[in-house]
C-alpha cells in the first residue's frame, strides 16, 4: 500500500472511531489529533438530477474551528461554482465529524448526520447552516455503516466500547433517520448473522427493502453475501451468495456507494487480504482496486474498470448522461502547536474524473477548486 493511501485510510479510521484509538495507529498521529494539532479533512458528494449538478462539501476540522467550502459542478456546462468558501459552521457542531450526507430535493438542503447522530443542514436557497439536536437517537458508536436515501439516512451496526477491552462489542441494530420529521426510527435490532462494522448498503426507492453487504466482525472478515431486510414483514434473507470476493476486508471509506433513482449500488474502492486475528484496525498488505455496479431489483452485478489513478473518494452516477463521476479525497494536514493557520496550498488537491461505461474509459477532468483557508 502506498504511503498516501495508507495515510488516507488511517485518517478515515480515526475520524470514524473517535474517541477510541487503537495502539497500532501511529502514536504521533494519535497525539496530534487528541491535542488538536492535526487538521482533519474530508468531503461528501451528492447528485441533483433536477439541475444536473454534483454538490461537494469539503470540510477542515482543527481544534475548536470548523470550516466548510460548498461547491457545485454543472455537468452540462463542465463548470465549478463556489457556493460558500471556507464558511464557519454552527458552534454546536465544532469538534465533531460527519457520518453521511444526502440532498433533500423538496427543501433543497444538504443534510448531514454528525458524529453525535444529530443533524446539520445547509440551505442552498438561503446559504444558511442549521444545527439540531435530535432526541431519542441511536446509542453512540463507531464504525457504523451509513448510506443515504433521497429522504433520509440509514445507520447499520458498528461497535461500542474500547478495542481489545471487555467493553468492546459489535452492535446488531438498523436505524433510519427520516429527514422530514427529524426523527430516528429503529427498524431492526437483530442484523444477522452477527454484529459487524463498516457495512455498505442501499435502500429501495419505496423504502420497502434494505440491502446490506460487506463489513467486518471479530474473527471474521469474509462476508460475501447480500442480505435483504423486508420492512413490512421484518424478515432478513440472503438474496445473493458469494457476491463479494471471499477472504477480503472491506471498509466503507475504501468503498463508496451512490444511491440513484434506479436503485443501483455503485461500489468503487479497494479491498485487502484479511487478517482474521486483528480485531479493530486492519490495514491490508496488498490492496486491490474494484469497481462494480449492483442492481438489487434484478440481482445483477456488472464489473467495471476502476479508476487507475485513485481509489478513495466518492462516486456519483449521472442518470441522464449514463456516466460516472469520481471525486477524490484530500489527505491529513499536519499543523504545529503554535500554527493556527490552515494553508490550502499544502493540501493534496481533489480531482474530478469521468467514466464512460460504454467506452470503458476514464477521463481526468482536472483539479477541484477547493483551497480552504482560515
């Protein structure tokens, strides 16, 4: 694994697992995060079929300050627009990470679920942030599988407690955050066959079925099957066996799903040879790139050619153009204790790539204009 990919994966694990740290993570990096001397950067992307845009939210977290740049890419015009540059988010949200984002088509808001499982909204019409504390939410956890629907966000499994200690346990619940009512709803408390973390999944357009695959659990890293949860009957069933490569370790920051109206799960990322004896943080020895599209309605899978230059990032499927866009991630930015400035020039630039499934060709569309400074 290259140093850049290793750094990105370590960053993703730390963000997802705060405040729990594993001693195998580089001690100097762990200390820099705990003392506020490191800046964490990551982004989320969503698709607006009405205006045929891709919204990208790029965030930098440093100590008690959080800055966010919101951009949109006009697919028809091949042009970027900065909607908010390095804007400061609500104070209640600072010192938190983001777990998932979806685009609310009715209110034209970007809706985020935070690390505390509360909700953060950004109005595209009014250019305003709003943070809301949600009562009766799921128990705190790390490593939960999150995936979006056009009306809300799903949360599956994860873990609680501290790695390698008696308090450590995997969770077996499935939740849905309904954006219209700002409520969390427990759908199932018994995800089979055992608790996992880092699920990847998709929900049907009518919210009748939820599909889960991948993940990781203690002593197990081989989860090749696709499970379906039918909400009206509350029954779990395996609808496809041996879907994912056996003996592989999957992490949701290496895999990237895109929910579109055709109910297609698009996966682009890496998997690595698994070490079943590693409980918490396993970083594979030999990464393998993969890109595939799965339609749960027809139970069909199509293997595509992965981006040869990058694996981490988010995948957006453009329904009208029958093409894919890949927005790559940034990286960790180290900051000394006395330096309070985030210099965008030191960040690894994010890039936009376009993939045509008919020609099987990736095209580099250039650097995303996301230089963030405080």
